[in-house]
């Protein structure tokens, strides 16, 4: 394949200044490798924390929200032009249970975006073992569906979670509850709810999510047993938990469910607002650091091409005197910038992958986190090479434009 004269001249200029070319390429390489590493670290940690939040939080939770009295009922009852005002409004007396929950579940399951739906009965309780009492909450669930939705099995430290379906009054307790009450699998514990009588239950398993607030308070029981604790019938359900094919669609689906059911639908984004805020702050910090690195690399390329123009000013004048147009001269120096970007970009991708791979093998050993979470996300590598080339082209444009405006007559006479 025949190479154009402009390309030959650009390659000649680069090869004539090997050290400067290598320094410029190293700047781009460093920027791109850091871009890949930091993006991989951010996405890896974000994915890990999202996964951890989904260990106990569904994509959407449907429940009956406590409502505060307003002037709506007065307006409906007293249909006159007067202004109705309530002072010091109080919460309305209402049940925490959902009306016709299993009918709602059948309706929700028709949505093609939804993969899992399971009912839950939540009960605030007091755990008693001997003379020690602690507050907590019992989640009455279908343990098979709960395991499918949250992978409860991966958090089990002792016992068999399926014993909830086999043992009457069985209870899975968090590690914090077990430690505070000195309980082991097979021990008995007294559980008392606010509306029911004390019930002796048997510990059939112990789990640990590594979320202290959950492990210190939560336990699982069969949904029927939770209804018995509260003294409710078999139709009593306090929550419906929903998982989607794509959890990013949770806010939109939640608003749709609120309209259809009339109940509060809390999506995981609302339930983890602090976590999402932390993600955004990290992204701003990371992108700022990467931007500075690539900007410094761009200044390095700008300076090197500027120096080349000053050193080759007479050669540029001769080229223009021989008939090279300003556009051709611009092409020569832009090609140099692009080649520096390509060399630095390719080496940077390799180095970025290598750094990410090495860091992913760093042992952490904290809770369920064994190794530092890193992501090998292909779009990051594509973005990195694109950013690298754009930076070098932007840095090379102004020196190239300057070279194209050289007046050969003035230079040769001088």
C-alpha cells in the first residue's frame, strides 16, 4: 500500500525526535491507563455495593404508607366555598396490611418487566433468651421465594434455611442476634410482638449479611408463623417485594404500580439515596482527576509539536515553497499528534488492563468481600482510546494550524 508524502514526513519528524515522542506517548499512556484503572475500580465497587444492598432490599417494595389527615374529607363533606383548614393534623388510623394482597400479586406478575414477586409479613418483636431481651423484627416469608430473590443461602453460617418449611415455629436469626443472646442452632427463643402473645420458637439457622443493622435485629420465619405472632389471619400481608429484569427501570415501574394499586411503591434508588449520592460524588472526583491527567498529557504534546515547528521552521517554509498547501502542512502535524495518541492509547490500554488485573487479586478479607472488586467493562477501554485520541488531536491542532500559516518568503529571507 502506497503511503502519502504527508504521512512519510510526519513519521520522519516523529522518528527524528524519539525521546520527545516517547515522553508524549508516555503521558497519554499514563492518562489512559489511569482512566481504565479508576473507571474499573469505581464500577467494580459500585456494582459490589449495589449487589450488597440487593441482599436485603428488593428492587421495589409495595406497602401501605401511613397517611396524615388533610382537608380533603372536609371539602367533600362540606361542599361550600369556605376554605377548610386543619390544625395540627394527625395520622389516620389504618391497618398496615394490604387489601387482597394475592390478587395484587397476580396482577403485578402480568408485567413482563417483573421477574420475582413475593409477599412478606413484617412484625416488630422482642427477642427473649433467659433474662436478656433485645428489640428486633421478624420477616415472615416464603423462604424458597426469598432465597431466589436475595440468595439467602449464600449468607447462611449455620443450619438449613429450608427447615423453616419443615420445623414448626422455626426461626432464622441474624448473627448479631445470636451473639447477643448466646444462641446456637437448635436453641429455643421467646418472641413477642406488640399485638400477640409470647411464642417459643426454635433457631433453625443463623445468617450474616455483614450489614450490622440487619444482622443485629432481623430474623426470618415462615409467613404463616409471622401471621400467628401478630394474631392475624392468612390473608394478612404487610409488604409485596418485587424484582425486575433491569433494576434501573425500578423508579418508572414503581410510579406505575402506585397508580395501579393505590399503595406506596418504594424503589431501591429511593431506599438507598445516600448510596447513590456517594456514587455520584465518586464519579465527579474520578472524572476530575482523569481530566487533569489527560490535560497534562495534552500540554506535553502541544509543547513537543510547538518545539518541532520552531526547529523545522525552515523545512516547513521549503515545503510550502515547493507547493505544499497550508492544509497539507496541517495534516503533517495532526498526523503526528494522532500517531502519538494511538501509540500511547494502545500501550495505555494494555497497562490499564494489567494494573486492573493485579489490583483485582489484592486480598481484602472483610466480611463477604474477599478481593478488591474490579470491573473489566469493555466500553471503558473504548472510551479510553477515544479520549486519548481526542486529547492528542486537540493538543496538536493549534501547533498544526500555526505551521500552516508560515510565510515561506519571510522565513527564507530571514
